[in-house]
C-alpha cells in the first residue's frame, strides 16, 4: 500500500483539477469543488498547513478516487 504524502490545500485542489473537478465556490478558507458527473467535495485552504490524513481520505472517498490514482495526479 502506498502512503499519502503531506499536502497543503492548494496542492489537493490542483490534483483534483487534473481529475476534472472545478472550483464552483469558496466560503472563507473552504473551497468547494464539483465534477460534471455530480461528485463534489470541500477542501480547506490554510496557508502553511497540511490537510490532515483523515480529512484527505474523506476527500478521496467523496470524489471516489483511489489513493494510488490520486498520487498519480499530484
């Protein structure tokens, strides 16, 4: 099993953009991303802070992307 790297919110958003997700709104530090097929998630963007491993796994579950596939997008 591959290990997820420590990523900041902006890095997660860039990877999800490669997978076809687009930012459709932002409220404060929370960026809402949506795919044309209806999948959606929220990514917190805090300068200098990494997204926690548990939250990153929740984001991947929301967008229905496997860890290995997400690592290829980074």
